[in-house]
């Protein structure tokens, strides 16, 4: 029983490490900066909300988006 509890607790802890930003855009991050803060910072740096420069900035914050 103790082993089942340990496995379940470990699974929950690992699942908590994967962050998902805006599900519509598909941003994902593992150990990333908080999504809203990363978006604000990258918008200020790039003066954009989309495009290669914005995505490169988001990557420096730990966020990536799958290629379409």
C-alpha cells in the first residue's frame, strides 16, 4: 500500500511540473517562468504578440509552441 501511495504522489508531483499557457496557442513549458509574465515581458521587448522574434523571446522564458 505504501508503494502505491508513493507512486501516486510522485506522479502528481511530476505532472505539476508541466505548465500549459494558452491552450488555444499551444504554449507549453517545463520549469518555465509564469506564462502571463513571460507574455508581458516578450510583448514589451518585441512590440509584438506573434512571430519569430516573439517566439524566440518566449523560448528564453522556457515556453515553446509546437511547429504547425
